[in-house]
C-alpha cells in the first residue's frame, strides 16, 4: 500500500489526536513543583518536542517566560483529555503564571488600544498571515485596563514606565512593541520654543485617562504652567489620530500626539519624551492561539523592519515578553 504525506494542518491535527490519546501520567518529572519545559511536555504527551509547538497553535495551554515556553501539568492534562490523580498533580510555584480560568478561555477576540500605528500594523499582519483573529476596540490606557479587568477584551495597549504586575489578583505580562516619541504636533507656521507659549495657541489635547496626558501635564508643571488652566480651554479628543486630524484641519494649532501620527499627516513636531508601548495580557492567556499569533508577528523580522521605519519608532525589542515575578512581602517586626 502506498503511503501519504501530511500537510502542516493535517500533521498538527494528527499530533493533537495522538497527544490526547496517549498521555503518560507516569512521565511527569519526579517531585516537579514548577512549570514544565517543552521536553517535559513532549515526554508527557509522547510526541516529538517539535510537535509541542504545533500543539500550541492548536490550543495547548502554555506560558511564554522570557524566551522559552513553560507549561503547567494541571492545564496540559485536562486539555489532553487525561485526568491527573493526586499523585501526579503539579502545582505551579508562586513566581509562575497561574492556570487559565474559564473566564479567560472565552475572552472576546478584541484588543483595547488607542489606534497606535504599531497596533494597526500588527493587526493587519495577523489578518494577512493567520486570518482575522483580533479586532480593535478603541480605548485609552485607563479604559483599556478596565476592559481587560472586566473580561471584555483579551489584551490591552499600555504605555509608560509603571507597567502593572497584576489586575484583580491575575498576573500580567507585557508584550513590547516599540519605544516611541510623543510630544506636540503643530500646523505649518507654528513655532513652539517653550511650553509657556501654549497659552496663546488653540490646543487639541487628550482626557486625563490617556497615558500621554500624564507626560504632557508633568512637563507643563515643570515649566510653571497649570495643566488645569490650560486644559480648561483645550479640545479633549479620544485618540492620537483625532488630535492630528484636528490640527491638520485647522481646528487647533497644537496637539498632543506621537511623532508617528504627526508625520503621517505632515505636521511639525516637538518631542517631549520617549516611552515604551506594548500590549498587556493576563499570564494565563499566553498559550491562547490568538496571543501566540500576536507574539509571532511582533517577533518577526518583517514587522520589526516595517514598524521601525515609521518616524519616531524604535522596534529593536519588538516581541520581547516582560514578566515580573511577584515580590515577596517584606518582613515586619
């Protein structure tokens, strides 16, 4: 009888069926108390280590920690169809990611963000290479975090230095996309040499919940300008895009935005600071195929090249996953 060659999809499907049919509960590492490695999972499921990466695409729950995948037996075994006994249960250590809950497994395929150009590009690339997998829900930093907390989205855009470690007790990880310049976008003929001059211009700004607003207000206070007085007469708009469009139309003279958006519509730009921009997800969702797909695109050389070519963006660390272990409580006497 002639043989047949399986394509990538059929091979992955075959690997899933084989894994679910042949879990070996005796192959758990003796005395294991931490997340398992890729080789541990391969031995547990009786598949080749390369098949583990195919299984990730098919829904195998895993957690990206640094540059490597880690797995919890309490997640892998139910996924594979096996029921771990008390003797074979593996509990993650306090510093590892928590197991996925039923509430995270059914998160809407939405990313809450403010329309940053890096977000637009990564969603377009995901749609091109993987089919439509994530949609955009326009949100500033604070409202995006709230939507993530309430389970309305699977991920949220976040920028600035104070990346949260947890949200409602759930561990978070940060997927880095770019370092970006933010500052003042200006229409032709406007010269802003000092923030004190802004009182004479019409300002397009952002609500207090927007992360970029905190940078702007800090700079205003530094030069002795009261942010509340300045914003009392400003137009508060929901996104970088709407700010630069207002300036380009002549509805405002100066607006708070990223260099990338100012450059897109041909405006002048005065940089105020550089900040990190990326995506927050719950640690338990790192094995979700939608998040795996986002990470794969972010880590690709083509994404780094294209997004790094946008004015005001540095994409050398795109796709880096930052995961901070919870710090133990300090001893009190």
